[in-house]
């Protein structure tokens, strides 16, 4: 084993979600979360959306180009959740926004993440993928970090 790792870690680059309705997926990620369009791979049935500095890849399993993405076990999952780091948010405004879009909040929590202890709201996209919407760290004196 080499004593020196030949790279350094930066953060999450992207996550790939398998979906079966691209229009519905894009409506959720654009309209509910505010993601911006990223790269598009129409031959594969794949669209990418920007979530801040990271990408979420949406791969439509109904598209012929997604044959290699179809899981070997029907209904199986290979991702528990993806945490999306956000700016500070008003809890009531977030609740109202999700309700207006018909999105249930499964859990509200305060726990650690890459940026420290902060508030999290757990939701699911239209395909059952669990997303953690996590604000910045909240410090003991009540200030919010970036």
C-alpha cells in the first residue's frame, strides 16, 4: 500500500438516480428544488441538473440507452439518501413550499453533516429517492455558518 494517496478529496461531484419519467423528474428538480439544467445525453436518456456545485444525474430506465442502468433486482435500491447542502432557510417557508408542491416532509432533524451541526428536512422525489435538505451549520451562539 502506498503511503501517499495520489489525490485529495473535494466533495460530492454527482449522484445518479434511476427514474422512469424524465419530465416528472425534471419538473421536481427544477420546480421544487430550484436545480439548473446541466449536461444532457439524449442518446442515453440522461439529464443532469446542478444542485449548487454538484450534479444530480437523472437516468431514465425506460429509455433504450439506459439498458446498462437497470438494476438486476426489480424494486431494489442502491442509495439511501443524498444530502443537498443549502443556504439558510426559513423553516415555515420551506414547509409551505414543499406542501404547495405536494411533497411530504418525512423527518425534521438537527444533526451533523460536512458543514457541522444544522437543520435537515428529509423528503422524497417522485421516484422514491430520499433527499436531505440541509442548511448551514448553526453554532452554539445561534449564528449561522456558510
